[in-house]
C-alpha cells in the first residue's frame, strides 16, 4: 500500500484526529529520556479502544511497518526511540482503570494509566500497589510492565513483574492473546505473561493488565542516617541486610547528589554529609518499632554521625520527595545528564561505590551517585556536555568501565531501566552468545516480519 493510502486507512480505523504525520508532531515522539540520537517516525497513531489498537497492529504487520509503542517516553535506554520511517503507537488514550477488586485483591487497567494516579486510587480503597518508579508521576503502567520497572520500594516489595497476574496483548499479527488469570495461582500453559514482562515491546502490544494488590501496611517509620564517610554508609547497607532486616526502602545519596538535591528542593538535607541513607520500615506497629530500633543500633555501631527520625507524615514525605527529585536536581547542573543503573549483589555495594568514585577520578568527570542501595541498584549519574567531543569520549569510556565493574562484581547491566539500544552492545558480556541467539529465535518465531520495536535488546 502506498504511503498516502496507508495514511488514509489508519485515519479510517482510528479517526483523522488520532493519526499524526506532520513533522512537528513526529519530532515530539522521536526520542526518550536516554542520551541517544532521535529518530523520526513516519506516523504517530493514537488508538482510543482496544479494538482499534489491534487493528493498528495488524495494519502495521500487513504492510511491514515497524511499530514502537510509547507510554510517557520516560524510559532511559532508548526503548521508545522509533525505527526511522516506522510508526509510533501512543497508549495515552487507553487510560481506563477498568476494575479495582477489593475482595480478590487485583485491578484491571489499560496500559496508558499513569502509575501514581493508579496507586492513589488503590490507596483510597485501603489497598497498596508497591512498585514506585522514580518517574511514577508521569510514567504509565504499560511502560512499567514493558520495562519491568522497579523503584524505591523494590527492596521489600519487589518490582513490577511481581505484581503482574495477567495480560491481554496483541501479537505481531494483531491477534489478541490472553495470559495469566485473576486467581492467586495459575499454571495453565506457558508463562506468556512472564515472557512479555520486560520485553520492551518486542514481543507484543499490551491491551489490558491485571495487577496484584496487597493490604496497606498498618504502620511505617522513616529515618535519615547521616555519615561523614561514604564507605561507612555503604557498609551500613550491607550490615542492615546481614542482620536479616529488610526495610521498605534503603536509599543512598553521596555528597554531590545531596548538595544538588538540597539546592533544588530545599528539603533540609545536611549538605555537610559525605553520604546519607534514607531508610523506612513498615508492617505491624510492634514490628516497625522493633526493626527501627535495630536499624538505629546498626547505624550507630557503623559510626553514623546522627540519625533523624521523621516526626510525622509531612516530614517523611518531604524527604522522600527530595530523593525522588535527585535526577531532576542533577540534570540542572550540566547540559547532558547520563543516568545509569548498574546493579550488583548487595554485599558488593561498598566496592561498587568505591569503583564509581575511582572511575570519576580516572576520567575527570562529575558523577553523582544515588540509588536503591538496599537491593544493589545504584544510579551513577554522569554530568557532562555532549557537544564537547573530547569530554563525551571520556563519558563513553566511563560508562564502559562502570558496566565492566558491575559484571566483575557478579552484577547486571540493568536493575530497572532495561536494555533498549543503549546497553545492547554489552549484552553478550553478561548473558553470552547462546542466550542472545535463543532470544533471537523466539523473536523471529513470534514476529517474523520484525515489526515489533525492532533493534531493541537483541538487535535486528
């Protein structure tokens, strides 16, 4: 079908107001939050119903048109940068919370529902949806599932895949596939849902998502531990976990990040601290008190300067909002911000933080490090200017060195940001050639025309 004929057919299926082909519109969907070159699609499509979504996928397949599904575009690995001349399918009109079931503790949503909005609706019913990616104020649940997003509460509660009970998705040919169930147990057939979670849009297009909910914890207590030494702070992370205490959150911030965040948010963070640990425990009130006391005792044993316990919810929320603003705060300092998520076993956190500091010195770069230290997921954030070719060369070498160290410590390339195109070149170093070939065979079988987000994760 000719380009003009294809445009007319999409307009017939979706409505003229939901098909965009003007260059200004295309530019808005040519990039994501990764520091990578943008790529202009030929069309941007916005289906308003599940049926229209399926027809759009089928049309793309019939015409060999590469398609990339886009939620809010907040991902950090190039996952929603489209193939040149392909189509972008937006999910922002598929934003209905279809059901929140308080009796069986699940919810059914469309992929375009904003994460924080959903969490708030669930909380209003006295329930809890724990996954809380840093971009939750704008990111969508479909994107969270596609990237297997994590968040601050991942240490205790896990990541998005731990809450996906079922999926409805369209395969490359536009046929609707149902996987999983609304029951607590389900071992019917292959675990197709498990295959799709984290697949970054390369194996199917989500239409509905069934998510597990849990009861809201009865009590919680948050504290900020202030350290004069980065090594003591990082060793305290390992010490807390070694005592079999699993906080809800166990976050790390170095001095560079603390200063940037305080300048940005004025939350009252101690800018003289070499490092901070932001810690929260939750559960039954008696359990919370006991675990909080143990955490304080461990921090004191490890040489903490001081511990500040949040007096109320307002004080607690102010600190957590400041932590969530870390990337925004750091990104104001230099023209280019590269946020990575090298992840190591928790016992290796002290060694990884030391390695990041050494890499910053070696390549003469500003690196602010923060992240989910309790689950080993660190976010070394490199500040530079991509227009400076010499400086950017040093940035690229530093990124290589960071991932090399993470793998050396038994870690992984990504704890929550995905592979996309940004990290595809490193994939063989972690999983090996046979695993990549196995994955490519799955992709080729399920998407023979290679229209579903081609080039992501495993190339092609």
